[in-house]
């Protein structure tokens, strides 16, 4: 097992830049996610680590040693593809044993390790089946076993859960975490699903338009997104242009107290979650709004509220028993306002 | 109501028509073959249908012909060698066309597939003239193999290429990622994935070579001649039913080869 580091990685295809100066590091035994929308360069980064893409510039380091010149078949990296890429003409056991066979291990040893790997992923009785006889979740487990059995320095997962239905996805998420913790293998996964990234990862790398926007633990990113893109991507509903004042922010002429290190006068974005808005009741709030739209989602109600802060209505969430209509007064605690760079 | 009745009537008419077309198609395709097979068992000394009486007379006759046993062996050997060589060539070319990105790709594609479009007689005539110019026309056996490779390679390329193009490239990456070298990946993943294409291309190539007249007629000579060419020569001189018997034998051989290949190396695992 090793640490993985990507240092100033650039990948260009002609005039198109797929990855621009990406840097991050995953410590030995940790699980790191690259999170971003499709086309952001996350899969290209993963493929560069695997060795399927050559870096235009920059380095890929395993255990602090550059591996740019090592071909994929000598990197000892376990890869789980989005499509799983199981060999359709081989049995489950042959699929899992393939990497060991390529390492010229003897038959008994291959059989033993294959058994062990299939047990670990919870598929003890499927040796002689063909991939087409398995369900989506079982195929995923085989793909995991095949990647783990070679005792890779690093395991790479490309959108590992995207091909599964919602219920199976939740189940496999726990499985994936359990298997990763048990094997202790350094793991890098690529996903566009923020929930997947947040529940699985020790570290998250958020990418957009070929650029790494933010690197941090799930909690850091959840509490302190550093730019409007990241805030939007992790689901913060209200992101408004604002200006920094001495002790807060000014949004469309309204002053709010806020905690920030940004210099006064600078153009920023102010963001707050729909659940962080508080109703001021009859006492005077900080600003007033008119309810213009509502939706019931079961556990809570979502409202569109037209306010003086922005042209588009802001989003407000309440508990399921609390229903709103007409004109309402709202307030916002200083520590709930996030100050973001403009992208 | 009435419009839906009209639609139903149209549907029934359509179905009846398509069944009729299918029956007509089968009759049209299989009719001549059935007639040849049946009339080969005639006892008469000329070809009639239906035969006045059934006998194996012409089969005994065929096996006593010296040119028959000689040329059927030649045909077999040539078909096997030509199929093997065009399979190897075809796989390599198909691989280059399916995965390679090179500038001359369009040219290679054109050159390799042209024989499919050209009348084989034209190809044969050209090849014959070339061989005469080089004073190589005497090497019948080698020339036949070379000529047959020319006309069979495109079939192998076509079917292997489409099998390879339909294969998910991540399977190869999975193999590389698991520690297989590009050569091992080719052997362990690319070839097995292309297997249905290789088998069907091989069967096509074999039957093409085994049954060819148009090209072989220019290349045969005293040193080597194939069964279909000898049969053509025989038909020119006599009107006896031996060609019908030979045709039936060739048909049987082709069917047996097809059945055996699909049984042994079959396409079962991909079903």
C-alpha cells in the first residue's frame, strides 16, 4: 500500500485542456474522492494515475516516487471500472484470478487467494458462474474482488455506484466502506454524486472545468465551501452576489452581520442554506419576503420566497408541520452566512 | 370501429403476404439444390428430374475418376492453408483498423476491402497476367494459395473487425491494469472477444476457397487443380450426372464443416 500524490498535473488534447494544474494527495490507507460534474476532468485524472493517459506535464507519485514512465501493467494499481469490465468469457473465479495468473503465481495459491477475495466481498459461492449470470451488485463485488486480490498499491474506482439502482447503491456504499477499511488499501474514487463522496471519503477533491476548486475533509467542505461552484455543487440553495463590509456583508443594500477574513469592499458571494433561514415571527426580522411557491417533500416543506435580496426567489425549508403563506419576516444568524470567492 | 376493422384486415393481409414471401424465398433458394441432390441419385446415364430410378451408380463413378480424388485433396489442402493464413492476416489488419489511429487507415481499409467489390474474374485475369509477366505462372499450387488468400482476407477482416469494434475497450484496460502486458492482453482478451468474428470469417474464407471457380480457373494447371475447376472442365465435355454427384458431395462437406465448427468451437459461450 502506498500514498498517492498528483502534483501539478496537466493533460491537454490538442487545444483542449482536460486537466489544468491539479494537485492533491491521499495518505496511505485513506479514501479520497474526486467530486465534480461530468466533463470536469476527474476521470482523466484517474486514468492518468492508472497510466492509461500520459500527463502533458506534472507528476503522478506513488509512495513519493514518480511513476510517469511506468506502464499500467507494472504500476500495481487495482481498478474498478464504471462498467466493471469483467471478462465475459471467463468465470467469476477466472476473472478474480486473472491478475494473479499474470503475476505467475502457482495454481493453488491463486485458488486460495481467489476464495479469500470472494469471501471478503460476500460472494462465496459464485466461482463457476459467468458475469452475465450475476446481478449488477454481484458484478460490482466481483470487480472489487478482482481489483483487491492483487494487493494493489492503490485502488481506483470510477463512478463505482452509478450503475446500481438506489436501494442497492445505499447497501453497496456501506459495503465499499467496510471492504476498504478491512483491506486498508489506499483508495481513490471518482464520482459526480456528492452524497457518495461525503459518506465515503476521508478527503474530497472538488473539480470543475479542469481545475481543482477545493480539497478538504467532508466536514471542511460542507461547512466552508471556498467558492460559489463548490457551494452550489454541495447543494447550498441560496448564493447571492454581495459586498464585504467591516463587520459583515451587504446583499442588495441589506446589511448582515457575518464572520469573515475577506477585506472590506471586495466583491464576494454570500451563501446560506435553505434550512439556515429563521422565521422572525411577529418581531421585526432582518428582511421580509412574499411566499410565491411551495412544495411538500414529506419530511419538510420547501418554499420559494421573493425578497429584496435578489431577483430570483430564495429557497426556504421548514419542518413538515410548519406551513407558510403571504408575507413573512426572516432573519439569518451571522455564523450561517458563508463568504465565497466569485468564480 | 370500421377503421380499426380495416386496419386489422390490413394486418392479416400483411402477415399472409410475408409468410408467402418467405415460402417463395425458400423454394427459390433451395429448389435448385434439392433438384441437384435428388437427380444425383439417378440410374439413368443423363440428367433428368425426377429420376426414373434411384441408384448410387454415379457415386461409384465419381470415386473411380482419378481427377476427382486428386483435385478434392488439392482443394482441401489449399482451402486449409489459405484459411489459416488469411485468418492470421485478417486478425492483424482488423486489429489495426479497429483500434489503430493512423493516417493511412482509409487507404488500408480501401485496399483490403476492394476485392469484395471487384468481380473475381477481373482479379483473376489481372493476377494471371502479372504471373505471366513474372514468369511464375507454372507454380500452380502456390499461386492458388496466394490468389485464394487475396479473395478470402476481406471476408475475415470484415467479420473480425466488426467483432473487435463492438468490444468494450475497457476490457483491455482492465487486463493491462491487472498486470497483463499488451501481448498477453491481446492473447487473453482481444482474441477471445473476437472469437465469434474469427470463426465466422474462417468459415466464410474456407467455403469461399473450397468452392471458387472464377479465380482458380486462371491459376490451375498441370501441377495443381481444384475440384470446382475440374468439374467445370468435365461439364464442358460430357452431360452425364457425375457433376450432380460431386455437387452433392461438396454440399455435404460444406455442411459437415459448418456443423462441426459450430459444435466444437461454437458460439455457445456468448449465447
